[in-house]
């Protein structure tokens, strides 16, 4: 596992930087449109779609780069590499969500005050790191479900990264049927 992290640290950092950039983008859009609920929802959806597009293009490029090495026999095919990369890039989000969920139940079941404080800190940091989802999730207020939504917010990134990596490592282009195959190389 450590060798995987070491060999793919630059790809993991690339995915994490994309998340931070989209967080800033999503938070700025939310702040600019907070007074108009319809516009807030529309920009929130567009922010999420743009984040998924960035994830797709980044992971597709990683897969395409690996395809060259796989075809040359220098790299062993790893079908779940996109998922592993996304898990590593989203490890902070997953950890924060799990801590918040555990602390929520410790606070409710046993009345631990420190658990409520820890849960609040983890919850706020998690939504600060996932600013692209804030606008859409501001329309959902369902008590304890919000802590599970913190964990569920990671799922689209895991799915898109894995699918994009598979597409890139198999040289499948999503818009290939339209003849949009990107730059023609000589």
C-alpha cells in the first residue's frame, strides 16, 4: 500500500488540488447567489457537474498515461486504480465524516460534551472541504442524516474517478461517437 501511495503521490495530489479548487469555486458561487434560492440551486448543480468533469478529465489522463505503460509491458493492469486514487485523495473527507458520525452518536447516546464539540468541528471542516456541494445540500436539512451525507458526498468522486480511469486506460472516449477525439497527433 505504501508503494502505491509513493508511486502515485502526484496523481493523488492532483485530485486533491482539484477538490480544493472546486471547493473555493463552489463557496464563491454560493456566497454570490445566496439571496436567490433558484440561482443558488442552479449554480450549486453546475458546480457539482464541473467538479465531476474535472475529476473525469484528470482520471482519464492518468488512465491514458498508464495505458501506454501497460501496453509496453512496464506496468501491470490495475482495474481499481482509479478507486484507490480517489480513496487516497478523499481520505481526509472520509475520516472527518466517520469521526463526526461516531461523535454524534456518542454525544446523543452517552451525553459526552466533548463528542458534540468534536462532531461540530469535523462537520464544519468537512463542508468547508466540500464547498461544491454546499449550495445543493443547503436545501436538505434532515437532522442526523446530514452526517451521513458527509460520507455520501465522497461517493460521486469515487465513482467518477474509477470510471474515468477505466475509460482512459482502455482508450475509450466518452464523446468518441461524435468524432470528438481530441487533438490529432502526428
